[in-house]
C-alpha cells in the first residue's frame, strides 16, 4: 500500500468538468484531490473506503465525494467485470453567481454535504444510473444539462447516507486523515497475520486505551471488528475468484474455519459457501 497520493485533475477540453471511464485496476490507490467527484461503479462487489468510512458495496455503488477527502479506488481488489463512470469538477465550476441563483439552492446544499462523503441507494441510484451511463454520448451542452439533472436528483433525495461524521473542511479532519492513513496502511499490510493494536497505537502516538477510544469514535466500530470486516472483504474477493472457502479463510488471517464462517455470516448475513454460490452460480 502506497503513500496517500494527490491526484491532478484537468477538465475535458471544451468542458468545465471531466468524465472518466476508468479501466479495472486491482492496485491500491489511496488518494485525494481538490475536485468534487461522482463515482458510479458496477461490479459484483468492492470496497467503499471514503475518509474514515470503510464498508463494501454489492452489485453497484453511487457516491458523491467532496474535495480533499482521501478515498480508495472503488475497483481495488475487484477481479470480475467492472463498469465505472467518474465525473470530476471544481467547486463552483460554473461560476459563483450561477450557484447563487435560487433554482440552485438544493444543489448548493448537496455540495456542502459532499464534504462528509455521500452514498446514494434505492430508486435514486436506479434513476441516476442510465443518465450517468449515457453522459459521454451527448454533446457538451447536453452533458451539462444532464449533469445538472443528476445533481438535482441527488440533492432532493432522502435515499442517502453520510459516510463520515466530520466534514473535510474541518481543521481536525487533516489530523484524522493522517492518522487514518497510517491505520489503513497497517491493516492493509497486516490483516492476513495478527495486527497488533499496541503496535498500531504506538505508530499514531496514542496509548492503547486512547487509540481504542479514538478508533471507535472515528470508524464507529472496534478495531477488531474493523480488521474482521477488512478480512471478510478480502475473503469475498478470493471467493469470487473461485477459491475454496478454506483457502479464503486461512489466506485472510483466520485461524479457525468455524470462526471464519461465524464472522462471515455476522457481517454479510450469509455463510461463505452460500455467498460464493449466489454470486458465481
């Protein structure tokens, strides 16, 4: 896992924003940029790792990420067919006066909330999907109109989850970002052996007790639960590659198959063999 990277984004020629269709990448890209970003991804499953939030999407995901929120590429560790649409734009990319028009009030609030990282689901995601997929087929003017339509859809939706409890514009977010970067690097490197909470606490200059309190507040889970969730995410990827349940178990750091099965079901709601059969069957 590499160092947190700054991604340089340039708008498409003749446009005020950039549209991407990234190719599948299994490399770990933990990065940030000053642009806002809409990400839509279709895959059997992958990581949703935005700021201090980590979880997994199944089937598809739609997120809106504010500026300077570190995030992981949504195709990390995905080894099955994957389709992505990414749209990146600067704040007030159409000019401050345009965003101050009363018709833009809801969208302006959406951009403010994006500093927490937003995930959309349900009917909202279903309606946004064809608009996003068709965006590159339009001329520049119609692309802009469609993008505004997508923003209005997201801005007026109640089917949304805030992914972080602190905004990226908060000064304390920078310190948290640095700490969480160290934590993620450690977990990514040690998940398949025995992550030592004492060693990690020392790396971020906290006592073990203080680290446990800090981590639970930021990630909204215990460190043990976080590591187990990370392991199960990796185990899912292995199962989707056709690995045996026992192979996925021991490759992700679990020492007992029974504990692996219990943990997998607790996190996903189904056992590993059932997951594999459902997804590959």
